[in-house]
C-alpha cells in the first residue's frame, strides 16, 4: 500500500491565517488538526515574524509532505493585496526552508472541487468540509478554507491528476 500523504492546507491572511492538516486516505481524507494563527495585535514585521514562526512550528509538529496554499486573488485595494502578499511570502518561505513541497490553488479551484461551484459562500465551504471530514462541529471560517485547500489537493491526488498542472491553472 502506498504511503499516506500528509497535507497542510493554508488560507493566508495578514491578520488571521487558517491552517488544516489532513492525511490522504485510500477512499477519503482523515482530519488531523486545524486552527487559526491570529496576529491582529501585532503590526508590521512582527506580524510576519509570528506567521512565519507559527507555520514553521506547525510543519515541525505535523511533518506534512505537501503544503496546499490558496493563491491571492486580485483585490480592489492595492495596499491589502501587498499586505496579503507579504503574509503569503513568509508562509511560502517557511515551507521552502522546511523542504515541504508547495502547491497553489485559486479560490475558484478550491470551491469548485469541494462544493461543486466556484463562487460558493463561506457557509457552503464550512458545511462541505465538516461533512467530508466527518467533523462533529463546523470549523471556523479560516480553518475551513485551509482544510478545503488541503482537501482540494487530496482530491486531485486521489484522481491521479497532476497537481502541478492544476496548480499552474491548467483546465481539464
């Protein structure tokens, strides 16, 4: 039997970063842990440092084989896009330093894969994540988005679709 892959899903944010870890299974993914890295009380470089250190700690504790990260979508506010880009940068840097493979998915790819429609709302994502992972409680929004990202990667792997092509935006 093939080795189970551990997937760390990340929903990047400059104030709240969601994370979720699942283990790919033969028929379905198994939930391990999820949560939210909250850095609202910090500013500037201290925020980025805390995100980086938290991601490194999660990687050290759960030893993921791959990190599935939600791609940035275009914001109307350039300052918000830059701030989110900085947060994503330290997340990607943490994975690279820890030698964790990185896959990126757009919000539309994730929602289409998990909910069945690319413009699903937060409640729909939470509902599907809760059901797919057989959770007793609805996960927090940011954690649900991170778990959805991990489940998206798991789904592509289980179907034998080259995740690298999907991550680059190739359509099937």
